[in-house]
C-alpha cells in the first residue's frame, strides 16, 4: 500500500479582495466562485418561494371547501347510521298512509 499523499491547502488573498483556494498547487478559485453563485441563486429562489407562499390565498378557499364537504359527509354518514332503521319504518308508515 502507498502512504497517503499529503494535501496542502493554501488560501491567498487576491488584489480585488477575493480569496484564491489552492489545493496542492491547483487553483480552486473558479470552482469556489461558481459554487458561491449557485448557492446565492438557491437562496434567492427559496426566499422568493417563501415570500410568495404567504401572498397566495387561492389555496385557502379550496382547503376551506374541502373541510366543509368532509364535515357535511360525516354528518350525513352519522345521521344515516344512527337513524337508518328508524327512517325505514317512518317512510313505510308515510307510504302506507298515502
């Protein structure tokens, strides 16, 4: 087995204030700038989506209608299971008297 090669990381300040990252003599400055730009785009997109999430009210009414429909369905199911046999007898009496 070969022993692991040592990796040297140098950080050098450039004239424009940026930092240049060098790993064993390979300049990583373009890579770090691209990564920084990608990260900033990701943060800006996430911020935009979160801000618009609070402004969009169209989904609220749809959720309210769905909850109202579910509540009505539960009320109908509860009434039918509770009064189902009694309603059958009442309808039979009403039909017989007509």
